[in-house]
C-alpha cells in the first residue's frame, strides 16, 4: 500500500483563538473546531484521559491542514516555542505566499516578528522566517516568476 498524502501538521498552542486569527490572516480557513476528550483519545496519544480543544485549519488549495490543539488536561509539559531554527525535531511549517512583503506587513499587525530578514535565493524564491503568536516559527516563501 502506498502513502496517500500528509494529512496535517499539529501545533499545540495556549490560545486557540489567537492562533486561529493569525492563521486566518495568513490565508488558512477554519474547517472545524471541537473538544476531544476521554479515555479513547488518550489511547491514541498515550496521555491517558485527556481533554483537548482542536481547530482544523485548511490551506486555500484544500490539500494541507494545520491541527491547532489547546490541551486542557493533561497540560503541556514542554515548550519549544523559542527554539532556534537549527533545533532538533519538528520546528516550523512553511507556506507559499503570493507577496511576501504584503504578508509580513499584515502578520506584523497581529504581533508577528521577522526572525532575520527577507532574502532572495537566486532568481527562484524570496524567503523569510517569522515568529507568530506564542513564538511559533513560520516560514514564508514567494516564488519568483
């Protein structure tokens, strides 16, 4: 059996509303929001009896999703939000955008900060990293014509 697709990327946040607002401004659409709780869910995650509020965000093309999660119980136990770009493990998600300058300007109004600077890779891409809500590391890529 072949792999069908990557279904979603999960991000744990403290404020679901703030994360939804940020990723909506970036261009993702809220697909659904729900409370997931009980022993059955804990069997999947290995966390036991859990309670987590989730929001599923979908990209404009409908092919990629972010699963934003706010754990109520058990509470989060580690914080990787300020990890540098070269930290081990899952670190960031990158989005293709039409206009990187306009996107950065809009997201700055929601508190995003540029990590370094917007750079150009040959005549192919303009790229940057930003820190979004709660210090989440987000990559942006604008393909040049």
